[in-house]
C-alpha cells in the first residue's frame, strides 16, 4: 500500500471526520503570524518581582530568627546574674556617734556697739579727716563744720545777755531807792511794789539771756565732730563742702571687738532655747566654725511674723565683719546613738527602709528612725531599730537599686593608675574584633 493510500485513513483516524477545506479569508488569516498581546509580558514581570521580594523577605527572616551559635557569640552574651558595680562612695556604714540635736539658726552679724556721728547744727562741712576702715578713739576729733553762723549767734546772745544784765542792775537800784523812800514816806507802798516787780522781771530776762548764751556756745562747740566710741569707720556718708542739716548722718563707727548674730526663731523653737546655750556657727569667709553663746532673747515677738529675735554672742575674731551671713545650730541635746545619713533612709514605702548590702546582694530592711541632728557638723539620723552597727547601706547618691541585685564594690583607683588605664586602649577579646 502506498503513502497516498494511507493519508485518508490517518486523517479519519485523528479527527474521525474527513477534513474540510477552509474559506479563503480564514486561510489568509491563518497564514499570517500572530501578534503578541501587550498585557501578558507586563503581568509576567510584576509576578516575577513579587516572587523575588517574597524570597528576599523569607531569607531575611530566617537569618534574623535562627538560633544563636556557640563560641564567640555565646561568650559575648552577658550572664543573667552579672553583678552591679558600685563605687565605695555610694555606701555608708551605720556607726555609733554622738548625735547633737539643735535648732538651726541663720542671720547677719552685727557689732554690739555702733554709733552714727550726725550734724547737730546746720552748717557747711569744712573738714572730715577719717575714711572707711580708719581706727578712731572715743573723743577724737574727726571733722569740723563752718563756725561763722554759730559764732554770730553766740555774739548776738552775749550782747542780749549784757543788755539784760544792765536792765537788771537798773531795776535793782530803783528797788533800793523805792525801799528807802517808802520808809521816809515820800512814795506810796504801791510804787514800791511796782519797783519790786520790775526788778524781778529784769532778773528773769537776764537769766533767760544767759541761757541763750549757753545754747549758742553749745552750738559753737557742736561744729567740732568727735568720735563717740572706740572702733572703726564703717561708712563715710558726707564729703567736705556739702551743707548738712540737723541730724544729717556723716560717719558710722562700729566696734568689731564685740560681735553678735541676730536671728529670728519660730515660737515652737524658742520654747527650748535658753540663755547660755552654745551654738556652732559657720560664717561666710571663715574656714572654721565658731562657737557662740545665746546672750539675749527678745521678750516680744516681731510684728507681722510672730517670730522671736534671739541674739548669739561670738568670740572676738580679727576677721569678723559686720553684715556677714552666718548659719549654725543651737545645741539642745547631745547623746550617743546609732546613726546614718538622712538620705540613706528611703521613704518611698509605707514604712521607712534602707537598702543594706548583705552577702553581696541588696536587701531591703525596714527601720525605725529617731531624732535628727548633727554629727561632726554633718546631718545625721538616729536608727532605733532595723540595722546593726557596721551594716553597709546604700547612700542616697546610689539611686534606686532593686532588692536582690548582686553588687560588686569597686574601690576608687589612684590618679596615676586611672590615667594609665585611660591612655592604654584595651586589647581585642574576640577574633572578630581582632580582624
């Protein structure tokens, strides 16, 4: 059988129907090459990009969530129970000391003896020989006022006194003559009485004129300015050439040999203060504290504030100056006690507590505080229960450390060692760091 005989059988076997001829238009379209659709390539590219993004995200998640490896990475992770390093300055020790309870005081220093030299007459200031800081003695001449006006007044008063004296002399002679004439019957008793009255008036006028002379002479003497007390010139309030009025302030003098502190205390504090009690004061400008004594307590309160002024006498000191500020404490009670600094006591709980260091860990201990006072001039608080002598406690500078925290106390390094450690860089600890 030839190949041509087999073709019709193959066509029927494949389609079970004889092939039909195509129309001419359809045959031409089938013969032309098909044009690709413009939407299919863009959609394919978007799908490819989305798959690539998902693949990268999956790889990143796997890298970030894979389990930690052993070796250098494991050694770099700090242990969960690492100790907290604290400097030794953040720890204080409960110890027994002499606790001083007192009343805090503050105020300005002033001299007990002060004087203000004022002008007693209105005149021009001619001379002033002292300045601030000069030492003066009581009665020393320190200045002069113009004497022309006072001298004129003195001369006027003296002339008026002389006239009054002459009038009195005339009145006395008239009285003597009247007395003689009355005895002889030449004048009446009424005339004698008139002579007596004139003589008394003339005498009174003369005595008044003498008093006026004394006043004028006193004004003349007041033109000389003298220091009323021993001391130093604190202020020079006028200059030569100025005309000063009566009671005008010219010079202030203070005696620094006796100084005192004036302080105002509340009524509750004054109740325990007594004359003679001691006080430790720190004065601005002096490196050491001074021991003072309660000298006086005012009998009345200050109007408006209801406080009471208390005066503390200070010992003589060459460096003390009027107006310096001082603070201190009047000692009321002194007794031995177990003490801690007040900032070491925590008050964030219902009961006061301390953070003690026991066995290398922080332990919270409730305490019962007592009196507040001073130990060697520093604030302290009595511990009545809760801590024992020698217990190390976190100071307030350490901040809040949770109880149970492991603590390692680091001693302060010497300055030379600290500088050397700062200048020398630390060696790399891992191969990665060395690379």
